[in-house]
C-alpha cells in the first residue's frame, strides 16, 4: 500500500520541499547557528531565543497545544473578506498553492490565494542577533489588489519557565515602546535586565498593536484576531498582561506587480551605564544600527547569499559521490546539517524538548562533537573547554550546564558513571581532526572555580581514573545513577510517583550495580587514551620544550602503560563476568543479579553492551564479538531498526527504575533508540561484516525511511529522531523526539569513518572502509588540515573489508594512512 507523501528532497538546492501543510506532525527547521536561534515549523510556528532557550526566550510558544503548533510568526493577509496566511496556519483558509522549503538554516514558505502570492523567506543572517523575514507579495491577477497585511509575534517574558507559571507577577510586568515602525519589548529592562527585543518592518506602517487582548480579543483564537477580521489595528499599547508586536500595512499592487516587505525580529544588549537614553526610555542606538543593516532587499539578499556560501563551505569539507542518491543526500547534506543543530542545541530546544528542561549535556555534547568537529574545529575546541570546566576534581561531573551561564547544575540529575569517558571521546576526535595538541595544555578549572585550573590532559586522566576508582565486585565499572541508558536506574528504588527517576536520591551505598556498557566504553576510550599518550610521547620528544601539558616523553609512556593494564584488566573482567554464553550481559543490579541474561524472563539481551563490547573488540579472537552481533541481529532487529532490549519489560521493576516505567516498545523499554544502533553497526564494521552493517544502517537512515513511511513515521523525514517505536509497540515504526539526538553524530561517525572508511588520525587520514558487497566504487572529497583529498575507492570484487593498496598522487603508500600535506591530492584505494 502506497503511503501518502507530504514532500520530497530537492538535493540540488539542499532543501526538503513540503507540499501539504497538514504534515503528520509539524516538520520543523532551525534558523541561526551561533547565538540567535529560531525554531520554525512548516506552518511558521515556533519561537526565537538568544543563546539559551530557557533564560533568553524572545517569543512565546505553547507546547502540546490544541490545535497542535500554536504560536509563531504569523502574517495575516486580508484581501476583501478573505483572511489567509502564507503558511496556512493559523487561519487555515484553504490555499490555492502551498509550499515550504526547509534549507540550511533557512525556510521559505510560499502560499497563494485569489491571485496573490506571498512568499516569506526566514533566516538568521550570520553573526546577527535577529531573524529576517523577507516577504514578497505578488499580484498575479489583472486587477489592482489592495491588501491589508498584519504581522504578529507574541513576546515571551524572557524566562521561558516562569513565563508559563508566575502569572500573579507576569500580568503586571509587561512593558513596550513604539518608535515609528519598530515595536520594542522591554519587560524587566527597568530593573536587572540589560536586554530588549524589537520587531520592525522596512516601511511606514499604518497602525500597530502591542497588547494581545486588544489585537486578538479575549475569547478569540490566533485564527480570528479581532483587529484583522475587522481590518482595523487598535494602536494598542501594552501595560502588563501579554505584550505582542503586530504591524499593520496597507499594500496596493498593480496587476503583475510585486513588493518586498522586510521584517526583522531582533535582540539587543546594552552596557549597564548605557541602558537609557532618557528617563524610562531605552537606548535604541544598537537597534537602529541593526535595523539599518537589513532594511533593503539588496542588503537582505546579500546576507542570504553569505549564509548559503557559508553552508557551501561547510558542506564541501566532506562530500561523497556513490551513485546512490539516498546515501549521498544524507552524507552530503542532512546528516551534517543535523550535526550542526545538535552541536548548537544539545538536547534543549525542539518540538519535543521544551527548551526549559535540559541545557547542554556532558555526555550528549561530547558525543555531538564527532559529528561537528570537522565543520568548525575552533568552536568544537571551545565547547570541549566549556564542558571540561564543569568537571569535579575526582573526575565526576555535572550532567549538564546552561548555555547562557556555562555553569554546571544538577537539574536533570547527576552521578552517571559513564559521563567522564565521553570527555576523552570528544577531545580525541578534536585532536585527530586538527592535529592541535595545544588544547591539552589549556588550563581548565573544576566546577568553574577560578584557581582550581589544571591542564585539559589532567582532566582526561582523572576521567579515566574515575572509572578505575569505581569498580564493583566483578571489577566492572559501578554504574552510579545510571550509564548512557539513563533509565537503567539500578540504585534508585523509587515507589513515589512524585519523584523523578533522574533526580531522586541514589542509593549507591553498598550497591553492587555494575555496567557492561561502561566497561566497553572504557575499553574503547581507554585504547584511544593510550594511543593519545603514545602520540604525545612522540610529540613531546620532537618539540622544542620537550614536553606537552607539563609532561615529557617518558611520562606519557608510563601513563600509556598504566592505562594498558587497566584496559586489559577490564577486557578480562568482561570476558570472565560479562559474557552470557551468546551475548554480553548488560549489567549487575544492586544485589549483584544479572541483567540482560538468558536467565532473565524479560530484558534478556540489551543493545548497548553488544555495541560497546564489540566496538572494543573484546573477545574477538574467541569469537565472542561475532556471536554477540549475531544475537543482536536475531533478537533485536526488526523492520525499522534494532530495539534496545528484548523481550520488553511488561511490568514495573523497582530495582530497574525508569526503563520499566515505559510501556513495551517505547523509549528505553524496547524502543528503537536510534542513538545506539550505530554502536552495533560500528561493531559490525570492526568485525568486517559490511553487509550486516549496511543493512542495519539503512534501516534507520532517514532517506530510506522517507521513501517508505511518511505517515507512519510521522516526524521529519530529513533527520533522525531519537526513538522509533519498536516491535512490541502498538505502532511499530512511529517516530518521536526528532532532531536533538546523539543519533546524528553517531550516524555521521559511522558512515564517514567506518562505512566509507575515512578516519582522521594523528598522522593523517586512515582509510579503512567496510562496505556492502554491492558497493563497487565511490568517491569522497575530504578537506583535512589544509589538504584536499579526492579519494576513489575501487571494489570491483565486492569485498566487505580490507584495503589492498593505496596510491597517493600515483605513488603506492605503505599502510593505510594518507600522510597530511597541503594542496590537492588524488588517492586511489583498491579493496
Ligand atoms: C528519558 C531519557 C532522557 C532522560 C533525561 C528520561 O525520561 O527517557 O531518554 O535522557 O529522561 O532527562
Ligand atoms: C537521552 C539523553 O539525552 C542521553 O543522555 C541518554 O543517554 C539517552 N537518552 C538514553 O537514555
């Protein structure tokens, strides 16, 4: 049965084109990639914020509303008695045509009605604290058209959390100013805030509104604002209640004529002593400057061209030509784009993450780095320092920090014992990409306390030590509150529904709860750490000072040795106590009972330990990896990907925690938690099983899903989502929690480094593909440390793994590492 399609890819323009506004769920995009961000749905819903979706929310949004996706930047066009919106919502007047194009940090929504076309281009210009909305109105009829255009944005009172709860205060604080065509929002500016927002348009206006009730009417909906319906702005001035910004513009268009209106939603910060230009009057100087930068079509078009150029440059760092469009469009466009978004947002703001729940995650942001570091290494570098600055002297860490303050907090729990390892994961990815060892000498504080600084290398060391210092009865890592699977709460024992599993007291004392996932993660990152130490030994002996981050060659060799012993011991412990016969165990619980064992009734096998222990290659020679991968395939795989555990838990297990709180097939209880599928896929590539790797990979590759299931899948078909309902769910294949997921970075890492096999390494690019036997040839262009490598991989015999020979600029090289050198290079790889 063919499913209805709501859109399609336009690869040449790097866009996803939505052709029906009634998508199965709002399909969104992100504007901005630095400080100022907006979320925008295909019907122009969403909101804007500066840096931090919790503390600096500019416009208001209503999550989980009825109808769905309420609040946004709305344009109402009144043409005679007909009122319509270019994005269909909120009036939902049937349009004569509709199209939404989501591109790289921009969205263009075009609607037409009764011979008038309105096309709005939304984007945040580079390095700018504002969203541009360029509206082009076209009269396609043979008559003169007189239109009444109303804009609309609703201000949030900055703190998105209190904005939704403290009405006894909020309804009295709202303040605005109006100056010409610019509507200013200055709530709380009189006291401690030094920032305000504005909404402007580059033409004279014939009226405005700044008070919501006056504009909409108390009992009306967004779909029927009184002012619009009557075609008369109220020129209202907000005092408290709910400040908004709406321009009223009368537009007359001759037959065939078109006209641009440029709206700008901006944010300004002033120095403490320059807050006011007169008593109670905000200093608008910076706003004026900002407005001037985007007040003509030419200026806006130039800024848009710059944004596109920026993305050309970013996406030219790694491109593939494989002859398979579905692969190419994900690798060349959407996967990399999603990595930029997860780098910027972590898990804070999406249509599933409210922007007030979670900030930047310690483990999440470190993992996001592997998808981003090749794009803008300098920003990755800063991120690593920011994250490490929230660590504690014993290697433990805050689980998250708010982007605005960069201070760690326990708002979403703490004491997850996998966290420290991820710092090594992220840092190593950065150094391999850039060759910049100097980052390890950076002086980085603990818990942001100045005076506590030690080198970043020292942070890595104590991260490893944190695992070594927290081993359980089987010499396996103690799990703490939980590991990567933060719903495996083995020390929580909660019977109180008012407690959050993530923040409730952890009964760690006397616990025997150990994690095989952390064991595998420790071996993988431990090996990375050892390789790093060995490389540092070399670098230290070669450099003039004879040391790096305060340590000399000998120190690094000793450290590498120490860690090798720890890694070997961990591998042994896994083999001895972590093998269940056909697969790796998942954990031991508080009492020392097995989890993820054939002995268990439910949850016999889990994906995370199969992934990490096979990535680590533990027991490879003894055949354990092959067996574990086969078991994962047999028991976890289904049509839509691999589920997290099997069989699903059918009842609540107090000794297990949140995992068993979910109904079967959802989230961490046997959902297809896409993030962890790549772990098994990489495990498959380590074992050289290219066909299996490819099969698992394409099951969760958005472009493959797009082709098959738009209605069932529900969420955006151009990005990965966190979770797809698993085989035990009511609707297997239904996606949730799109956009902000570690899946993005892991899919990128998997395809770029392990399938296509282009791995940045200390001395150069290591080429080691693992392919399906149908892949006979492909090309990758990779920019890397000043060089540009055009790599052609030839696989006429359809081999899954094993490089036979590599030539660089016509010369055969030893081994598989292409040494770094500037300029363009032709590389031929024979499988
Ligand atoms: C979710 C997890 C999430 C955690 C963190 C849980 O309810 O199931 O996926 O990571 O909350 O807040
Ligand atoms: C989502 C969280 O962001 C991540 O940190 C966690 O590892 C996964 N859920 C799995 O529970």
